[in-house]
């Protein structure tokens, strides 16, 4: 499943004020029915596949916004509401001429709409002090968060700063797809005139190509999946692909480095041997090893194994993180603030919408239980807890780094000894028989070639497995988790708990994101 986020703006007074109340209601029903048909028609217009679903993004003002919210409710489309200020202040606001924005009746309607089951989140997106600036902020946030924009406005309405018409002009200037719908009335009937702007600029949200090999969960029915089940299937599929890609990459790294080391050893032996029948076999074996190493390196580059491994693990950890945040309500801002690859943004939006739907009715009174459950599963549990995980990973990375450093220093030292020994033999500082002098010098010379290659191989393996960076990162993250657990245990309110959860997940995913960024552009051993 991949979300397509449809932004909406509309005229507050969609019909001319000359219409009587009963007639205005009929016109509003016609407009709502039209909006429902138009939303369904988007699937054909934009070439959406079965796995795409729509999510509406709008305000909840009177007029067009109310009709759009009702249309989303009838079609069972999830919806996110952006407000320019806190709800009660928003409903109590007055225009520049002193006229209230909402009558008492309209306030009741707005509250009912916000309580609709399809409204997954209500978010305040502006902190501006000026009224016009607040509405401009909301419009810009709707545009930023949407894949396309629908604007429904009265044909003869004059555009105002911060209004729907000005947003259309901004969207057109940014080359964003906009469906503009002008409304006119004639003889008790509503007429809609459509025109697309920048329709060709619409980019169909898709999953990244690197995840195409994973058997992702498929939803056959039109109903949106539950986050818990869908997330677990998605995580399992991507974890399997990540493990497979990691195993392939590490085996390939060992093969490439090992093949070049063995080829060097065979080349040295071929220089030392004087058996004409043996030399062709040595050189032939060297060619095979070099070809295998070069071929495997090219295959890693061609198949982008490192990038597939990095993205699979990154998305798997994203899913794990979102499932962990099922204990808190609201938007997962850290998903969009971290430097994730652009290719996974559609998936991030999809999972965020599913999270909002899953957590919109969490009872406030249960937050202490949710906190304890989060701390156990995310911090201390031996199987899923991050503290035991980072302790194990820290020990593993330190051991591997120590082994690589030991291999480098040992090989480098032996290379120095061999080179110095050869020099002393040739200079006569070490006495050997005349018959064996050349043999000893040749043997030491061979070792002086082989040991530096082994030293470089140790460094190359350490770089390929990113060991030094991993040790540093694991130590930092482990220290943060140990400190964060104490703070979470002392949390006094649900709001504090939610902030701490989001901070924790931001740090954990930030570590994975940094690793994935380094790994994505490493095609093979250094």
C-alpha cells in the first residue's frame, strides 16, 4: 500500500450569498456528490494502481473544506486536518471587519467534522501572530505535504492573500499538479468547470526499486490494513532481504580480498620457482583468482548489493520504530526530519498515515502502562530491547576491529622484518653460505611482498565492514539509551512521555540512517 496525499483548499463561501438557506443546502449536496465522484475519478486521471490509496489534507473551515471532509468520510478516506491555531481560538476568530468566522451552528458542525472517524489527525501548523500569515502558513503546509492539490472556489470570488486562489498561483509557480474547479450556479443547479495545471508534473508515489526483490505484503481488499499486521509483514520481508544482501556482500568482500591475496602469493611463488611445468599452473591459477575477484567486484557494483542491503535494513528499522511508537498519538515528525533517501518518502508517508489511524483513539489515562511497555520492549527486553542489542553489537564490532588491527600491525611488522633481513643479508651484515645467500634473499623478498598485501587486506576488510565507525556509533547510542531510560522512567505526563519517545526513535533511526548513507555508496571492498 502506498498513499497519495491529496491537498484541498476551497472557498469559504462557495455559493453566492443571494441563495436562500434551503437552496444553499441543495447546492452543497450537489457539490459534495460531485467532489466524491471527482475523488474517485482521480485514480483514472493519475494512473493509480490498486495498491494506492488516497488521504485528504485540508483545513476544516465552512464552505468547501466542510464539503471535502464529508466527502472523505463518505468514501472512507483517511484525512489529516491542518489548523492555523488552537481549535477554540480558531472557531472564535473574527475577520478584519469584525464578522465572526463561524456561527454557533457552524462551530457545532466543525466540531462534529473533526470528530469524524476518518479524521486521523488534527494539527496546528502555525505560530504566527497575524491572522493572514496564519492562513498562509496553513496553505503552504497543505501544499508541502500533498502530492497534488485540488482547489474548489466560486468562479466570481475575488482572491485574497492567504486564500485558495493565491495558493493555486504558488502551486503553479512550483510546478505542482493542481486541479482547479470553478463553481457557478444557474437555476438551482451547480455547474463545475475543471482545468488541470501541471498535471504532467504528477509523480506517482512508488516504493524504491531496491526493495523490489522483497516479497512485500499485498492487501487484496479495498480496506486499509492495520498498522500492526501490515508493519510486521513488511518488516519481516525487508529484514529477510537485508540479511540476504548483507551475507552476499560480506562473502563477496572476503572472496575479493582473499582472491587478490592468494593471487599475489602465487605470483611471488612463480617468480621463485624454476620448474617450467609448475609456472604455467601458478600463473593460470593467478589469472583465475584475479578474474574471480574483479568479476565479483563488478557484480556487487552492477547489482547494487550494498545499496539494497542499506535500504532494506533502513526501512526495516523504520517499520520497527513506527510499531514501537504505537504507544503515542500524533504525527511522527522525526520520519520527515531525518535525512532519509527521497525514494522512501512515499513509504514513510504511508506508514505515518497508518500510524495516525491506529493511535487516534488511545485513551489518555493508559499512558503510564504504555510507557512501561515501551521501556520494556524498546530498551531492556533481551530479544527486542535496544540496550542489550547495542551491548552485543558493541562487543562484536570491537572484537572485529581489534582482529583487523592486529592483522595489520602483525603483517606490517613482519614485512619490516623481512625487508630488513633481506637488506642485511645482501649487505653482508648477516653471514650465510654463498650457496644459500640468493635463496635466503629471495625468500625474504617474497615475504616482503606478501606481508604488506596482508596488511592492506586487513585494513580493507575493516573499511568494508565499517568497523571503526560502528564502534564509535554503537558506544554513543548505547550511552544515550542508558541515560534516556532513566528519564523515561521518571516521566510525569503523557506529553512528556510522547516527546521522549519521539526523541528516542529519532536518535535510533538517525544512527541507522547515517549507516545506510555510508553503506549505500560503498560498492565493494576499499
